[in-house]
C-alpha cells in the first residue's frame, strides 16, 4: 500500500526528524510503500499549511491510500479539525494511521478506534446542536427575534455540488461563501434542498 508521511512542528527550533523516523519505522513494520513525505513548521491551530495542502491535493489525486502521522495532533491542534480531516480523507478512500495513538484502520481494533473518534465527534456536534436548540427555544419563548436568514436552496445545492466534486470543506467555504458550520450542517446534518 502506498502511503504518505506527514510531520509538523510548531517552531523552527524543534526537530521533525524524530517524527519522520518513527513514521518510516511504522511504514516498514506494516510493509507500506512510503512514497512522499510532507512537513510543516507552524502552529497546528492554522488549518491551512503548505505541506498539509500539498498532502490533501495529492490525496485527491489518489496518489496514495494512507497517511501516516506520529500523533493526530500533528494534523491539527483542534480535535474537530483533525476529525473533519480524517473523515474527509476517509470518504476519498485515504485512511489515516497514527503511530502514537495506535490508529490503524487495517485492524479491527484500529477501525473501532477510528469509529469511536468519529462517533464522539458526532456526539459532540449533536450535543451542541441540542443545547443550542434549547437555548434558542427559550429565547424565542421570551419574545426575542432570532437568527440570520436561512441559506437559500441555491447555496445548499452549491455546497452539495462542490462536495460531490471532492472539494474540501475549506474550498467549499471559499467557493460557496458559506461558513464551515453551515457546510457541516448541510453535509452531516442532511439539510434538504
């Protein structure tokens, strides 16, 4: 199986080599063909990083079927960003392997681990949604005028079309001029046109 390695450090004073070496050893152990290595130096809080963007572009071209990282937080400091990326890549047939967390979707335990990560993310989204609905209902009951205009059917269709074309959430946001929250609501929540 062809995989890419992704490593990231926060500052130029830190070493990428330790992460890369551990990922190479993991690839050797799993008998993966490591075809490319992508690196970034910068904060994981920034979703758009040059190495990560190149990695995602290569994934869209199906140059490999797996990504190996030393730790999931190398993909992004915010857990939801990492989870959204894992989900996005998985839908494109690219699995994420993490050396440190033992995330290995080729094993039953690894698949369970991945599903648990995604299930907790879905639970968190649902819990936030329920809480928000309850707060909004209470505000509405008290006579407050709420909310923004709902998205037009044309905007919803545009998001669905861009997703079907394989665009990332960030690309959809830029092209459709829709927030990431609304994109997630449409794609995960199943907003109807």
